[in-house]
C-alpha cells in the first residue's frame, strides 16, 4: 500500500511536470479540494505535495486564496543562473577525473540526441509555426540527460541534488519564437555541450569547469535579452528557464 508520503511524492512530481511544461501557467491558483478529487486522495498528501513545490520555488501560499504558481522575477532568474553556473562547473570539474569509458559513451549518446533535437527545434522555430510542447519537452529531457551523465560521473550526490534543484527554477517560462537570440541560444547550447564533452574526454578538470560555468552564464545572458524583447519575465508562460 502506498504511504501518504509516497502519494505526496507522486502528486508533487506530476504537478511539477505540468508547471515546468507550461500546462499549468504562472498565476494559476491550485486548490486543495480540486487536487484531492483529481488524484483521489485526502488533503493531507496534497498539502505535503504543495509544500514541496513551495520549497522548490514553484508555488507560493497566498493567505485566504490558496496556492499560486509563481513566475520568477528578473532578479530571481539571474540569481538562479549564478547558482547553477557555480554548481554545474564544480560537478563537471569533479567528473573530469572520474569519467569511465562507459560514461563517455553515455555522454556521446546524450549529446547526439540533444543535437538532433536542437536541429529540429531550430528548424520549427525559424519557421514561425505553432509551439510544439511535446518537442520542447523532449528537447529539455535530452538536455537533462546530458548533464545527468556528468552528475552521475562526478559522484557527488549533494552537489547533484542542489544543481538539479537550481535548474528546476529555470522552468515554467518559455518562448517559442524565431527571434535571432533564441536561434543563437539553441545553437550555442549544442556547441557548448560538444566542447564540454571534449574537455571531459581529455581529462581537463579546469577546462571542463570553465566551459560548464560559461555555458550556464551565456544561456542566462541570452535569456535576459529575449525577455527584454517579449516584455519581461512575467508576461506569459515560457519554458525558457531550463535552456542551459
């Protein structure tokens, strides 16, 4: 029998995925009674799930109004990228001396899949068509997979946990646009992944750390440029926070 804690984990994960993908937009109020009915549980695991989402910065408790899905301020977004850049650099530095041939093969496969999806995403984005949430979600998963190989090789669970928590805060706000900045961002992500892979293959700890840190910070700079054009970080749901 699943425990209430297990149920809370399942509910939190389901809601997090929906917030991340934009299915639940910033500003949406999450009501406990509706969630209890949806998931077929009492309010106890629902309340615990919402507290976990609040700890991740994805929702906030509003007195007398329930729980509201948050949109990051520009300052929070910038700070999240700074934190992620340092953690990502540290994890990648540690991984450089610990990568096995199997790890490098897994990284190659992850890089190849990410590159394929980046090409398709850029093609559709430049075409000015309607957003394809499924494609973008797959692209994000491929991006996660690349970095997750590095986290696993680093064998530093605390750093990995903190880095993954930081990257969650980049999600939930995405732009689908043919703007040059976004096309540049997609292309740069792909090239930087390759450079990080080469540094890791060469066992260059300092080089890998620098490249990983620059990778995250460059994404942050471009995202801010895009937000300047679309009118700020809280205009509309995006999935821009997880592009690094």
